[in-house]
């Protein structure tokens, strides 16, 4: 049978394969609230500007409310023959109110309709992500406050480098998530323009008021070009791109949690709530939550690539290809929400192990740079010479199986006679960490001040 919406031109219905590939209702039904919200704003504008009578308009507004109730109560029957959420809603409206339902689509197309719905949905998703990121930052800042004095090895190349504090390490992620929030906020600014009224692609001859609908839907302004309005999906790409960067940050944090739970590190313990046991090995406490966040970051990055690939070859304006924008966007946002909730909980519950963190600083010659800096500061050696002297001392300590402060003054002076007893004052990891007071450095006092500043900047 021919389609009830455009049957006029058609003698036959779709093939079985076409009926399977064509619909989007299975995934775009989650746009129902945005679709009805935008339809109601459109309808009120049509009434206001005398394009639809107030009697018909009121029937439409009431009918749309009834449709929304049915959907929310679960009594609505979604039909894939009606393709998408837009036609499912309109078709039910027709069943409920009859003839006036056909007037709703005046001066509108599904092309501007879907673009509007998706922007509304994406804007709300961005706001949810922002709130969750803030929660993760709050948890990290709490850990930073509590761990401002906990010394631990800082790594480069995953090789022990210099002492840092656990709090400083936490605040590094606070900065990353702060930039993620900035990128989302920036995307939100650009996406907050209303495509409704662009109609199919060229605008409309009806005397519509796009400023009114834009305002009613909380957009900053209507979009400027009708063709761009229905052809553009870069608002979704921007959010996916910010989301992919965020996912990468979550993955790195979780990778560190996984490493830190390894018995070789044993730097932190995750709570029972975010770990699992083994069905065979009774001793196991596996960091599955962190592993899944690390893995799921791949889906988000994949979604970005999916949508880029869908969009890159499309001539203006709308193409049905663009129906494929929703699944990657929905999946990426759902995945991020889940990962952020899991990460927030893991960080809130995480217990750093102060003894193990400190014990790890006793390996790897973490104060070698401090010794070299002392040679520059006190006897006034050029840094490159100092570097060489300390290198020789490290070699001796390594051969002896001890750390730098365990060498005797005699052993040190045998390498360079300018070394004095004072040098031992800089060779402890606490002194080394406390000495790094430069802006953004790891000294505990800096970390406490940075945590306070982060609260003011982000929370
Ligand atoms: N289901 C479609 C989508 O998601 C709605 C827009 C359809 N427009 C059209 N001209 N076929 O993109």
C-alpha cells in the first residue's frame, strides 16, 4: 500500500528490505519530548501569526499533549511503517484530533524538524555531561586536598622521575576535565541556534516568525541560512569531538587506577562497589569498572569517526544519510554518562595507600635532579657538569644497591670534592617535593592552594 503521508505520488509500497532499512523509529523515539516541544512552539507561532486558526491550533496543542502522555504512559504504539518519531507523532495526532492535525506541518519540513529536535536533545546532553564532569572534578579535588602531603613517584616513560604529591597528580586531571567542560560549553554556544523554519531547505513563503520559535525553545537566535540549517551536523560533530577528548582523559585516568591497583604499585585501593572478584581465584579484586571505562572510550572515539565518515561526502542539503547521525551521538552520550558516573564513584571511594606511595619513592633515585640542582646552586657548577657528576653517583649507588642519600660523604667527595655535608638536606623526597614551589609545581603548599583555586574555578 502507498504511504499515508506522501501516498499521492506512489502506487506501491516499499520492498521488505526498504521497509527494514528506512525507519529510524527504533532509535529516534527518544527524541519524542523534543519533537513535541518543538511542534508546540511551531504551532503557537502559527496561531500567533494567523497561519493557523486558534481553534485548530488549540486542538493541535491539546492533541500533542495527549500524544506525549500516551508515550510517557507506555500506551503509544510506535510503528516502523511510519518511519520516524516525527511521523509517528503526527499520525497519532491525526487519529486523536482529525483534520486540524494536517495543518501542523505548514511551513515546516521534517528536515528542519529533525535538526531542531536533535539540537534540543544535544543541548540537554551537554548540560548533563557538564554536571557530571563537575562531580568528577569535585571528587578529584577532595582527593587532592586529602593527598596534598602524600609523596609518590612521578613518572616519565613510566620510569621513576621526580617526587610529586598524590594531590598534585589528582589536580592534573582536574585541569583536563576543566578543558573538556570548556570544549563542551564552546560547542553548546555554537549549537544553540534554531533551524526551525528553514523548512525543507529554502525557507517558506508563509509569514512565519523564526525569532519567536527560537526564543520559545531557548535558542539564542534562529540560524542564518536555511540550506545550512538542514544540511549541518557539525554541532553533533563538535560535541562528539569534545566527547572523544573527554573519553580519552577518562581512559588515561582509569589506566592509572588499574596500574595503581596492581600489586607492584599498590598505590590505591578501589572500593568493593567498583571492583569484581574471580569465580576461581578467591584472592582477586579486579578493577573492572576502570577497565570498562578504558574500553568504552573506544566507542566514543568510534562514534566521532562514524559521523565524520557519514557526513564528509554529502552534497547540500539534507540527505537520508543524515538519519545515521543519531545512533553514534546517542551511544557516545550514553557511554560518557555511564563512564562519568562510574569514574566519579571510583574516585570518591578510592583510598590512597600512604606507606606504599612513600615506599615507592625510595627506589629509582628520585632526588637525582635535586642533587644536580644543589651542585648548581651551592658550588656553582654548570648544570651539564652537575648532571654528569650525579650520573656517576647514581651508578655507584646502583652498584651498591642503595639510594643516593645512603652514600657516604666520602663516597660522594671521591666523585667531586666540592660536595659537602649540606647536600643531604636536599636528598629526601619530602624536601624535594616541598622545594618545587614554582607556579603549578608540586610542593604541598602549592597543591593546597591549587586545590582551593580549583574549587573556585570549577565548582
Ligand atoms: N528520520 C529522518 C532523519 O532522522 C527525518 C528527516 C527525514 N527527512 C526526509 N526528507 N526524508 O533524518
